[in-house]
């Protein structure tokens, strides 16, 4: 069951604005979504989503290099499977290799 309700943060405690149909002691998972002054969800910036400023060329380059290295390691490990040849279309069909679908 998923329930969405608004709450107010006061003195370190969330105060729900409506009663929930839960049993006493029921364990729940709470997801916090900040709202702006008009009650709309605060939009995350691209930097928030990526985890770094996209204008920071050094960090973007480091991320691209680490992703390239991970993909190359994946392709090398797949090439070592018995009866297999190294794939030459990894950039186009990477899902096949990640999920180990037979490429022959």
C-alpha cells in the first residue's frame, strides 16, 4: 500500500496533516519530498541528479573514464566465457552482454 500525505517539520519532528490508517507499531518506509512555498515539489537540478556539477569538466571526464573502464572490464570478462569470441558491437548491444544473452 502506498499513501502520500503532507507533513510539517517542527522542532525535529514530522507532524502529519492527516490521520493514516495504520496499526499501532506498524513499520513504514518514509520518503521525503521537499515542497516549495506554493506546495509544489522542489525540482532537482542536473547537478543534484548527477551528483556533480555538469560544468565541472574534470569530474565529468573522470566519470566518463570510469564508465569506459567498467564497460571494457565487462567485455573482457565476457570474452573469456567458454566458446565465446569478444563482442565487437558492445556500444550498440551492451544490454545483451550485461544480461548475458547469447550473442551468437
